[in-house]
C-alpha cells in the first residue's frame, strides 16, 4: 500500500474536522514522507559506496597476498641456498676434523709389480679350485624394490658384503672423495639431506663405480697413472694397502659405463676383480683377489663381450654380465662364465631385469642376502634374486 493511500485511509478514519486542520495534517504527512524518501536515498548511496570500498579493499588484499607469495618463494629459495652453503660448510668442517696430518704415500714397487704380472700370467686360465661348496646360480629376479632417488645419475650404494652390518654406504658420482654413511636402511630411506649422514673423506678421489665395502674395508679404484686398488680401513680411516693392477693399457670394462675400468666384486668365494685390457679389448677379463694382500691369485679371459655391457657381478664363482643398449631398454644377464667349469654357458638362465629408468651404473651382489644393490639413473633399487642349483638350470 502506497503512502498516499495510507494518508487517505487515516483521513477517512479521523472524525470530521475543519478543512484547515485537514490541510495541515496533509502537509505534515508529506514532509514526513519526503524525509523518509531522502533517508532511503542516502542509505542507497552509502550502500553503493560501501560496496565499492569493499571491492577496492578486496583487490588490495589480493595484491598484497600475491606480493607475499612472491616474497615467500624468494625466502624459500634463499633458505635452500643457505642449506646448500651450510652443507658445504659441514663438509669442510668434517674434512678439517678427519684430515690426516700426513696422507699415506702409496708408491709403486716396479719389481713387485713385475713379479705379480708374471705370477698372474703363469696361472692365467688355470682350473679354479673352489673354496666353498656353493653351487647356486641365478634363475630369475624374484622381486624389485625402488628405495629412493638420491644423488647423481651414476653412482653406487651397498652394505658391507662380508659382514652383518646394517650401514649403508653411498658413493655419489663417478669421481669424488666423500662417502656418505647411513646407520641403517631406515635412515637412508627417510632422510633426503646428506647432512643427516656421516661422511668419510678419502685420501684419494675415486674413479668409476667399481668400489666395494668388504670386511670393514673399502676397496676402491684410484686413477693416477696406472690404476690402483686402494684398501682403506673404515674404522681408523687409514690406507692399509694398495696394489697396481697388473694389466697393461686398460680400457673401460663396460661399454655403457666408460668411467669404470675395474669392478671389484664379492661372492661366496671371496673377492674378485672384473676388468678389460687393450690386449683383449673385445671381451671382459676376471681375476681372483686376495682380500688381505690384494695379490691376484688367478686370472681368466672370458667369452663375455664388453660391447653394450653395463655392469657385472659374481655369484658362486660365476661371472654374470648385464647388457643393455645405448638407447636404454630392459637390462638382462646375457653372458655367464663359471670359473669352476660346472656351469656351461648354454645352460645358464637368461635373466631379465624389470624395465626402469635408464641403465645400471652400479650393481653389487650381497652373498648373505642373495640380492643386488643397484643404481639406475639416480634411483637406488634392490633386486631380490631367485636361486637354483647349477645342475637344475
């Protein structure tokens, strides 16, 4: 009902009054209605102004939030850069704390080297006398576990292959001098930062990915002139022994891993060296090592080609060579050489590894666990092997 109709209704309900009074009442009502309309108009104007101010404030807050987000990203980048600098500083502090005052001098005895070469050549390709009754060989890859992604595309990780220690040793890259040590698999899996791990600063940098932790010692390859196998005591941080490998004009042992010249491996029989020479450039060679003295006990020429090989390991005295292609596909064990002669090459199983990221730069067989610790394009992988007797394959 409109305001004028309300006035008429009120006039109809009022008792008869003089015409002058009715006129005054009408004027009074008009003034009140005009005032009311003016206040309604003001309310509309104020509401419109408040909406505009609220919209402007909202836009201002959004701009401030965007600026805060950019500042947060900048602070996070600075924090990451600071973490890298702190990590580098910790490495330098660890180096200063663990640096030996006088690094051991490893010299090459030419007479001893010639004697080792002559002895190795004399025993080359002789029949091998087994040290254990191990007669197993690999039938297939039973399972695969991707542990994490850590470090460079090429590297190596493993446990102590001759003991029951749960420590994880990580060699990041193909040329470095610092080994990361995690107390257990759990810490290695959960912690991504290297500052969570202990560090071992080696007296000489390594080359390739053919190193091995065995019986509390690290056997790694040092390149300075002829290739040397360094035996390093992990407990007291000293070089125990070294040996120049008695092979002239060595070449990379694996066609797909050009930085690895010697692969030190372990199995149930002990310590082995996998290598290649210019003299027999097409195929891979194998040698049995004495863990105590690093003397070469025996050497073999194998029929396994270097071309398209990416890694190798030894199981129960049998060399297993893993092949791939330069455009990575499925890795496979395609050549097996048994030094005892109990397993013919044609009787060995053709073992395929599940398709992953690239090609393996490091593969270490753990004799007690019967599994491989592999490094595949920066991913750390465990392959659990299915074993069978050699006579059953």
